[in-house]
């Protein structure tokens, strides 16, 4: 049966060991002693499966958000120079939210 990295990653250690039991390859020798990470890597090596995970960007315009962050950083510098603490706090909070939005989209 052909597996993908994502399918194998979702399986339990017991399921991975059952798959490794059926594979005759040097990479999976000693599969009963391996933890999930090593077992997953060994199975992928034996079956020639690419282990690279691709990040999924879901419905956001990354460039627009970064431009908005740059604009807010200028406002932050202006508020800092003017000693406007209320505005400074607001702008920093907006920057923080946008950065978190970018990071969450990379999951």
C-alpha cells in the first residue's frame, strides 16, 4: 500500500510497527525498539517517501500584512518620540496581533 508522510504521521506507534513488520529494508531493522520519530523516519526512508512538510498558508495576504506591520512600526516610532503612551500601547498591540496572525497561518 502506498502511504504519504501525512498519513504515516497520524498513525500510532503500534500501527507504524505493524507497517514496519511488513517491510524488508535495513532502515527498519530494530523497529520494535524505535520511538515514533525514528520509526517514522525509517519507514519513510524504506518506502522512499519525502519527509518534507509543506506549510499551508490559508487565505491570508502575507505581503499586505507585512506592509501594514511596517506602517504601524512607523506610527510606533512617532508615538514613542511624542511620548504618547496610549497611542504607543495601541500600536504595539496591533503589531503583536498581526505577527501572531502570520505565525498562525503557517501551521
